[in-house]
């Protein structure tokens, strides 16, 4: 296993943990109205279907990113997502309604994962570098971590806000690499020495600085 492959796996797992930290809360809210006997069945079935859907959507995103300029557009959008990670308060979980049957709970889990997991799908697709095996491997490793450890992760984020900045930096790094790898602008980027390192580095500094300035101005307002 070469260093680049290992780095990509670590990035995918990191992205999933940072962006997927609310998955366990979604599952808990979706199943809160079910009898205890049905709750575990809904959790297992809903999580399994959500994983399958997430893998399929990510593979589709990897394919779409092969279209000219979509790497560039996807990278810019991922920068926006990274910025929002630092400046927004997060999703309103109270809007997620609990089901009264196993089917309703499972449907809620899957639909909520699709809606809330768009940023995750795009980021993983970008970090994979077009390698489908990386997408599947990274997601299969990270999903159990998200489901069983997300409450702990959320508490860590609340206690140590620097973790959120690390997550934003990982997203910005992925965005910068996507932009630098856009085939249609590579001739232009080749005129800049070390552009493969400069653009991701600039993306990280831009997101962290913009996010910090926004949070500072909000606090002082």
C-alpha cells in the first residue's frame, strides 16, 4: 500500500467523521417513537440502506467529476462547505420526525442521510481521486465509527473547537486538490511552479482565515 493510497483513505475517514458526526443523532430521533423491540431492527436496517445509498451516490459523484470543469466547480463548492462548517450553527435536528413504524423510521433515516450527506458525498468523491475502491473501502471503515462514535465526536467538537478547524482544513485541502486536478485549467496551472501544493495550501489558509474572521465578527456584533 503506497503513501498516496494510505493518505487518501485517512482523508476519506476524516471527512466522514467530521461531516457525518450527526448521523447517530438522526438515527436516534428517527427511532425514538418505536417500541424497544423494533428499535434495533430499524437502526440496523436503516443504517445498512443508508450505507448502500451513500456508496451509490458517491460512485455517481466520482463519475460526474470526470466531466470537464466539474472538478473545478466541485472544488469551489467544497470550499463553501468548509467555510460553512466553521460559521454555521448546524442543522436543526428537531425537524426530523420519529416514525411510529419500522418502515417509517427506516425511510426517515435514509432520506435524512441523503439530504444531510450531500457535502459528505462530494468531499469523499473528491478525496478518492476517482478510485472507486477507495470510496467503498473508506465508507465501510468510517460508517461504524460514525454510527457508534458520533455522539462522542460531537462532544469532543463542543469541548475542543479546534477539531472543527481541522475538519475544515481537510475539506479545504480536498477542494484545493480537486481544483488543481481540473484537466481544462492544467495548462494554465503548469505555468505556476508547485501549483499542486500552492493551491491546496492557499485553499486551507483562505477557509480558515475567512471562517475565523466571520466567527470573530459575529461574536463582536
